C-alpha cells in the first residue's frame, strides 16, 4: 500500500463521510483541483492523486508500454482504491479522466458508486457524419509532431486552446504545467488521450453518471456531451454557460453546486478509517 501511495502522490483531505476521488486531466496534476476543494471538503472525503508520469508522481514507475493506453491510467485508480480499500467511491474525472474513470469503474464496479465527468470526450477524432469529436487525425498528428520539434511552442499553443483564452492566469498556469511535465511521459499520455476511441464503453455504463460540459469548448463541444448522454445509460448532462475545457478551475462554484445536487447527502462513518489508511 505504501508504494502505491508514494507512487501516485496520494493525499486525503476533507471531513465528510462520502468519498470523492479526483482524477486530473492530461498534462496536469492534483493541484488543478485546488479551487474546487474548499467547495467540497466540508461534505466529502477527497482523495487526490497524480497519475504516474506527472512530475509529482514517482517517475521511476513509468512504463511506456503500460501507459500507452488509457487502461494503464485506469489501473492507477484501481490500485489506489485497493490500497486504501475504498468503496462506494464517486470518481470525478476531468477531460480524458472521464473515460479513464469509466474504464476503472467497469473493472471494479463493486467499489464505485457514481461517476462525475467534467468536460469529457470518448473520442477526440472526427468519424465522418456519425460522430464529430472535434479534430481530424492529421491535425492531431501535427500537434504531437510539434511536441518533438519545439516542446515550449507546443505547450504555449495548446494551453489557450484548452482554457479558451489567449492570456490570463489560468492559461499561464496550464502552459507551465505542460512545460514542467516530462516530454516522454507527456507524449505517451497525449497519444493515449487524443488517438483513443472509447465510444464502445458508453452503452456498458453501470453507474449513475453526471456529465458537465461547457457550452463553448474547443476540445469537447456540447454535441459530444449530447452524444455521450444519448449513448450512456444512467447518465445526465449539465451544460454550463462558460468558455473553456477546465470548468473545475474557471467555474469551481458552479461545478461544486452541480455535484452537490447530483449526489444525495448521506453518512456512513468511514472518515477516520480512510485517513488512517492513507498515512500508514
């Protein structure tokens, strides 16, 4: 257990009895949840972590073969749930972590209670008239090629695309986060993120799921959220009037309110056991 906790830089915060695990998106780390934490910590026990590959994780544990697929990142979530013996967990995943959480939930359904996906997409690639993920294959390949040619330029190009603004503190922070990530682990995660297609998993969903989408998002349009809601049993879509792909950072109050409304209040007294387990 100690190895997993250290490997993924696991932290447990909050005083509530219900467990929320917060899974960050591509090129980010658990610090990206900091604006949402004050809105949730009084009601929920929050489990934060970093995927192997983030600079705040144990980079010696990175395996390019394992993390070339989203299943490798889902295994991080599974390992943490098992290490802390978590049950009835609500997985909150940003962007690609929506699909990573879905993969994990379908592998350990007995440990998961709900899914919350912030700006998710099951596939970023366009597929003719049947599905518009937002990008053509060649466009995404050019973006990945830029990582090899000029990593700084790649980060500075992608950050405003993600945030929806050319300048500002959020865009600068995201660019710095991209730049601080090891280029090898970043490109591996980027390929797994942008070239994967997990639409086939949607009809197999077993858990109540909240989909939260911006109404102006260059990476995951409202039509993507609508597609997911139409093809995903037990799901509901909440569209937020906002710009950008990082609602948990740009509109934390709104995201928290939607989560509180989605999850009914309950108490199970698991707080102290979880906290003790984390610090073992």
